[in-house]
């Protein structure tokens, strides 16, 4: 396994951030789409997304922990009605878990683009070509995308409630 020095770690981090920046608008578009599809603003004034966001940023969290927490909300007494909102025979919490899973494809795409952007012979080239490093990087990016998605979903819910209140 190839180890990176601090300079190479920073270079990789900058390339990853640029990749996320290039992808984030499309991810936000998908998040807005699911928010509107299930009309979550009209289901609960209080946002349940701050709690799930808190779970996602916990240092011991993982994608599976986050998905488990979201699915748990379906059966939990007293949870927000947003989680069980149904549209076209699909439950919001289940659709959200699928969206979070699908972010792995975005993470893989970011890794591929980062890899393409590394000049031949650069020290990062051999690092990112190693399967275990690429897998770990994809996992880290996926987690970051999930955290961003949930943060933007919390904002979208708050904004949608504000817009709804202005209309009434």
C-alpha cells in the first residue's frame, strides 16, 4: 500500500473537492426533485433532517448506519410524518435511502475524473491506481456526498416551508 506525504494528501484533497464541486449541482437537483415529489414541506413544519444529518457527521458513522437510522424512522412512534409520506407506491424514507445509495455512482465518477486528471508519472497516479486506495477514496467521497445531500435536504425543507407560509 502506497502512503502519501502531506503535500500529496493536500493535492488529492483539492482534486477531490474540485470533483465534488463539479458534481454538486446535479446532486442538489436530484435532492430538490425528491423533496418536491413527496411534497415534504407540507407534511411537517419541524425538519427531521437535522437529526439524520447529526448521525451522518458522527465520527463513528457510515453509510449503512445512516440508512439504518432513516429506515428506523418509518416504524418509530412519534417520528416525523415526512418519513412515511407515500407517492406512487413509494415511501419517502425508502426513496431517500435509494438516493443515498445512488450517490455511490457519483463518488465513483468523481474518482474516475480525479484519476484522469492526474498527469502520467505523477506520484498520485500509482496511489490512485491501487484498487484498495481507489475503493477507500470512493467510500470517503460517497460519505461526503451523503452528508452534503442531507445538509442540503435540511435547507430545502426549511426553504420550502418558508415559501409555503408566504403563499398562505
